[in-house]
C-alpha cells in the first residue's frame, strides 16, 4: 500500500469539554483514505486532531471532522443508534460500529479503516448492501409459506412465546458486515455465505410457518461454501455488535446438516 505524507489538520477552536467543564483529551484520528472512483487516488493515512467531548462516540467525532475540518471525508451513517449497521468500520484493527464506540474507551490515537472484503466506495464507506442482497437471494432469505394462498383477513395463528423470542433473537441482525469482515474463511472463499447467512438460515429454519425442510437447507448450505467451510475461528461471534449467538447457530446447523447428509 502506498502511503502519502500524513496531513495534520488544525483542530477547531470550538473544542469539546467534559461534564465538569474541563477540556477533553486531544484525540488524533488516523483514517485510511482512498477513493477508487478518483483517478490517481492511492490508499494513504490522513490524520485529524480534535478535542474529545463528554460522551463522544466515533460517529460524533467523524461528523465533527466532516463538518469543521474536512467535508471530503466519506463514511456512512443512518440511525446513529446501532440498529442500521451502516457505520461499520475497522476501529483500531477490529470491526465495529462507530455509533456504539465511545472514544473514552479508546486511546488518544485512533486508527479507522474501511471494512475489508466488501466493495470500497470511498474512504470508510463500503457497499455491504450489494453483498448482502446477493447472499439473501442465494439463500432465499425470506419466508416461504406452507400455505401458498393464505387468507390475509384471518387472524394470525399464535406462536409459542419462547419460540417467538428465539426467532426474534436471531432476527436482530442488522447486516453490518462486521462478522464477514472478521471472517478468515471469507478471505479464502469469496462464495462463503458467512455467519450472517448462516444466522439467516437458522432464523427461517426455526419458523413454523416456513415450508422448507432440512433437505432444502442442505442444498443451500451443506457444502464448503456453507456450514462445512467454516474454520471455527469464531471472530464473527466475538465481534458481533449485536451480541448474536453466532457460534451456537453455526454449530447447531452444522450438526443438523451432518445428520441430513448421512441420512
């Protein structure tokens, strides 16, 4: 990777402050920058200085940089509450969500880079949506109703609360891409469905309204690009911002697919 000289941008005169009115720490945020759409652009580190405010997240820090120091900086955000997954990036070497990461829990020098594996749009912005859509279409990541002609005027059938809670737990995935970016298997197998894909299969496999059997799921994930390709490094489980039980779902589905394959 080519490196350009680090550019130090003077911090704003409107510095942050702690709750007690004392000046905050001086942060140096180093961003790996590159715009593949711009001719002549090469990956390089660019450094920004700003003063830490009480309760500051990386999302707030990036917005301050964008608004006061460098409007050309590219990054993604939508909800600012950890439920859209848009602001996923590599934070000090670990994938995470900028809106959930407090700067006070990091050092005074913070490095930010785009998620690997996904198509780079520019700077910290990557196209996770393109890969997620392809994965969803490949795995048929939607409910295939047992009743092909449901009566939409009929009161919906009740579901066991424990089962509903279990399904909801898996449905909390925000498709941020952190699990895929941290996955060693995905680096070696570009067609690997990833923990996010396996989690989606687990969610619909539990749903009593879904018509598919384990034989159907085996056709989709019973190979090295599915559950049998996972090397069980489990970085996906360790780094999931929503604390989903990815390790459990991978192991559970692998056993189920083994039974199906041997049957």
